[in-house]
């Protein structure tokens, strides 16, 4: 049987199970699913849209029968890491977005159980409808991105529950053979603690299903955070590059001792400008990259620092006041500006934005819009605002309905983890800035104190895919960054489909993973190549 007839037979069987309207073979829709924010060559022969777990099981059984590849996505908005494009050359896309039910919710135990298609905005609206006193965590990605897809990628947000995988529990997983398992205590039929206690008893399997190709997650519980009595955001800036390292060393003890409970965020000037506007084509007379000298002018005009931090304090008024005191003490002399905002102060700032501009000439309305989005994220409220940043190098305005894949926005993320030490942050940012400017791209850097001990650095290579040669130049820059940063001993926490080659390490760890993969997916139908070394 040749490959083409296998696909034809599989398509006929999938159509029997899903109905023809949920097996998409229309060329335009396939082309758009094959498109991401950088050049790819993978082919998607069909999009399968199951509505329930049983249909997922059937889809996988059919894939086994005809030995064809399948690649699951929850909402497929994995922008900058490959969007919906599979890693393997040819795979059907298993689009789980129709499975979008909130299956369980407990206010008293503070959790929610969701299917893969449930999005950030859906959960946010649901909590509002329930008049819940619980907060979700939101990533800076699209409000229409999924909770399960992001968690399976070990993505993160900005509240104390920002490490998504660490706040998930009780997975239901369909193995590549179509069998179903549940993790933790959920495996026991009459359990009352499946969504509450993630370890269950015995070996913990949850980790096998994140950043892997060992199963399709069809249900997950997410822990929610009780809304604090009082919330304050804080923002600081450092005018000099050299101030970053001491600021990180001042913040680490506060993250370690719990004064700062969430993954606070530090972005450089390029990152902030990228959040505020598109590339300044007029000021640069069309030249790229934006030079540090011109950048300095923007810093002055927009009152931003070389480095700019944002974080939040959660607790009672007294707890927040004490945390504020400790932060002020730690950052005095180490930052140039430090401001605290609560809801009332933010409202006031917005009210006086126009008279303030009249008096000072500084248009703070735009700054406040971005500040509001960051402030909301620190409260777990998803925002669409960040998505405009993907249009950075486009010469056309940002459309109302943003879609970076469709609009030729070029974006490659590189996300190394570094120790939460000033000297490591300095070493990393130094090499990143040098490499990116040499390669003609603006070094947009954000640093998140994701855990008490480690910082997630997210670097974006932003470009315009419609400019001939830019895809190649951006990928070259990515590869140089990878080489230079790996040489310093820092590795990415997450990979795009363009960078799974980093998993091609032939050690005992990889061979154990290969053994597990062969056991659960003997035909090799599920997400081939994803976070996996090639067979030696
Ligand atoms: C401007 C901007 C800001 C962003 N900010 C953030 C941020 O703050 N934090 C962050 O983490 N990311 C961020 N992102 C990256 C990305 O957009 C998000 O991580 C987004 O949540 C991922 O898309 P998704 O949820 O649709 O996942 P999907 O694309 O559905 O899934 C991602 C991958 O996980 C696997 N997968 C998905 N579902 C399943 C399943 N059910 N079972 C097994 N495997 C599965 C698949 O291999 C898939 O390719 C940002 C992106 C942009 C453009």
C-alpha cells in the first residue's frame, strides 16, 4: 500500500467518525494551518476536529491502522514556536478546539477542570459569570489561546500561579494507541481528590505528557488563586544597563523569602518600545536595526529606562504595606524610578493623562494602555494588547483582527533559563544584545523571575516575512544566539518546531525516552520528532 492510499483510507475512516464537516481538506484552510511566523516546509493533508474524547480515541486508532501521523493542538496559537505546524514532515492536525467544556468548578476548593479547547478568555468570562472570588493566571499570549496547550508547553503567566504546569492536576490522557489513562488520584474511579492532590500514589506520570509526544491530553484540572484582599502593582526603571545586575541581586532575596510571590518581569528598552508601537520607520529613515543611539532618544521621550520592571503584591493591606516597605528598601539606590499603583491610582492617572500631557508634553496615554495590560495580567486577566507587538517590523498598521500567521509577521522566540543572579543575567543579556544587533535585529528581552531561583529570559526575533531574505536572516540569527548562549551554559525551557534539533542528544536519558515512546506509540503516529532525539 503506498503512502497516498494510506492517507485516502484514513481520511475515509476519519470522515465516518467525525462527519465530513469536521475533516477539513480544503486547500486554503490547510495552507493557513501550515503557516507560522517563520519559514516551514511541513505538510498537513487534513485537519480533524473531534468533539469528544471517544472521537479522539477513534482518530488515533485509525492513524495506527493506516500508519499515518497525527499532531494535536488545543487552540494552535503557539505563535513564535510554530503555531499549528507539526514537527514531522506530513501529519494530520488533530484540532481539539471543539472540545471546549468547563467540566467542573469548585469555589471552595479553588479549582476548575477543563477540556483542551477552553481558552483564557472563556475561563475569565466564566469566573466573572460565577461571581467567583477566585483568580486564574493568564499568559501574555492571546485571550483565545488554550489553557491546556499552554500548560503542556510549560508556559507561564504573571500571578503567583504563573507556572502553569506546577498548578495543574489530574490529567486525562489518550495514549497514541487510543487507550485512556488518568493521572494522580484521578486514576481511581471513586476518588474525591483527583483535582486536588497532584502526586496521587506511586510514580508520577504527569510530566511525561508535557513537552512530549506520548499522549493527547483531553482533560486537566487547574488550581485557581483566591483573590487577595488588596493588590498593588509596582513598576521601576533603571537608566543604565549596568544597573540590571544589582537590581536582580536585590530582588532575588525578596523572591526567595516570599515577599514577591509572582514571576515579576523585567524588560529592556527595546522590549518596552515594541509593546508601545511599531518600528519607527520615519525616525530611522527606513534603516534597521534600531541603533542603541536612536533607542536612547526614545528612552528619553517616553521616559523609559534601559531596564524596566513590573511586579505585584498580593495580600491583606498590612501585608502589602510591609512588602512595599521591603521592596523600597531593597531597590533604593539601585533603580531610578519606583512607583506603586492600585486600582484607584491607575484610574486617577488615566483621568489626568490629558492635562498631564498638556503640562509636560509627554503623552502618557499610550504608556498607560500598556501599563494597564501588564497590570491586568498580574491579576490574571488576559489581554489582546500584547499581540500587536508581533507587527513590529510591518509597514502596514496593526489590523483590528490580529493574526500574525496570516499577516506575515515574523517571530521566533528563544527562551533560555538562567540562574537568578545578576552576573548570569548580565552575561546572557550582553551576548544577546551583541549577537542580535550584529545580525540586524532589535534585541527585545524580557526576564521573568519565574521561580525563586531561576529567571526565564524570553528573547524575540521580530521581522517582516514579506521582506525577501528575512526568514533566512532571522533563522541564522536564532542559530547564532543558540550557539552563543548554549556556550555560556544556559538552555531553553521550551522549544519551537524549528529548534527540536536541540533534543538530538544521544544519552541515557534520551534512550529511556525512546524506550517509553516505542512502548506507548509502537507505530510512531503521534507528533513524531516533538521534543525527541532522532533514532540513533
Ligand atoms: C505577543 C505574545 C505573547 C506571548 N506571551 C506568552 C506568555 O506570556 N507566556 C507563554 O507561555 N506564552 C506566551 N506566548 C506564546 C504562545 O502564544 C502561548 O504559549 C500560547 O498559549 C500557546 O498556544 P496554545 O495555547 O494555542 O497552544 P497550542 O498551540 O494548542 O499547543 C502548543 C503545543 O502543545 C502541544 N499540545 C497542545 N495541546 C495538547 C494536548 N491536548 N495534548 C498533548 N499535546 C498538546 C502541541 O504539540 C502544540 O503544538 C506569547 C505569544 C505572543 C505572540
